[in-house]
C-alpha cells in the first residue's frame, strides 16, 4: 500500500513538473518573441494574440476567458482531473505572462517565427505530457469530430486557416504569413515532444515463410513479435485456402529499413504493411539483449 501511494504521489509530482516546464516555455515564447513583435500563433492562443493586437485587451485575461469554456468541455468529455490540470496550467500561464518580463532576444522576423513557435510548441507538448492543455483548441476539435465527419486534424486546420485569413485582413499579409510559420514550428515541436525522437512504426508481415521470419525478428534482431492466425484470402497467387500466421512487430523508424532487409532476405515476396503508431505501453518495445 505504501509503495502504491508513493507511486501515485510521484505520478502527480511528475505531471505538475511537466505542466510547470510547459507553462514557463510558453511564457518565454510569448513574452520574448511573439508579443513584442506582434506575431500570432494558431488555435486559441492565436485568437487571444489577435484580439490583444487589435484591441489592446490584456492577453492574460483573454487566455483565461477563451480557454475556460474548452476546459469545462474537456472535463465533461475527458475527465475532471484533466480539467483541473488544464485550469491550473492556463491560470499559471496567464499570471506568468502578465508578471514576468524577458528581454527581446532578436528582431529578425524569421528567428522570431521559428523560435517563438518552438517555445510555444515545447510548452504545449510538455503540458500534454503532464495530462493537461494550455490551449483549448484540441478539446473543441475532439468534441466536433465526435459529432461530424471532420477529424481532429481537419478541424484544427480549418480554424487556423480562418484565423490567419482574418489576421491578413486586420493586421497585414506579412504578419499572417510569418504567423503561419510560427504555427508550423509549434505543431512540429509538439509532435516531437509528445511522440519523442523514437517514433514507432507498426509492421504487419504476411508470408509463407512466417516461422523463419518470426525467428529472425525474435532471436537475431532482438525485437518482440506477435503471431496471430489469418484465414483464407485472395492475393497474387489467387485464393489462399489454408490458414497462415500473420506477424506483427513494433520498431522505431530508424530500424524499419533493417527489418525490411531481413524480411526480404528470407522471402522477397512477403507482403509488408507499415503504419505509424502514436504511442506504446507495455510489451517489449526496447530491444532486448541477444546474449
């Protein structure tokens, strides 16, 4: 029981540290790069920046007011623990943006776009790792995707296209274009922080030499592999009447070429399907020692 309680306590401490680092990073991106140079980002943060730029309304208040409805929505659709963490993150960000002031590091517009986006993306990604959000766009996107044919990515893209179009009209075309670059930099940084450098690839293998391939993957490459039965189907040789084993394993993107080479060395006609995996838990993901 004591060990279990310690584990839970460490889990909450780790989440808080992720959220704190995320808020500090986002604050640096806003106060050092975007705000002094009138640049925008995507999502709710971008909308808040646009309103602040055109009305001089306090950005800190806007961050809270615009994100609060989405946090409540997230509480209903995801969990109230998520909503509490998100509220803490957004309130902390609003306070730090208002009271912390950093020196302006550069006036180069390209550097402002790239590094402003980088720090905002780092902040958003760390907050997500801590089980929270500091921008409510994705919460709304999830809600819309459940009620329409739009995917989460489609909805976020539509919102940002509309945002940058309005920015081009109200501010300037140049600001809108640089802000688009900021958004792209932020989104790629979020992907990197959330998914990590070891992006995983799921590989499905269908071959008549499945036993040899399975042993190669398990005993020579040192990777985990799952075999499950497949029924009859249709392929290059016509209708396959007999059952066969279908293999599935997960590797990093850096290991895919090695895996494909080993498969082809056994069966050059093997049917191999690759698909990206957002995250993994449990199992044998890391390579095990072969000796």
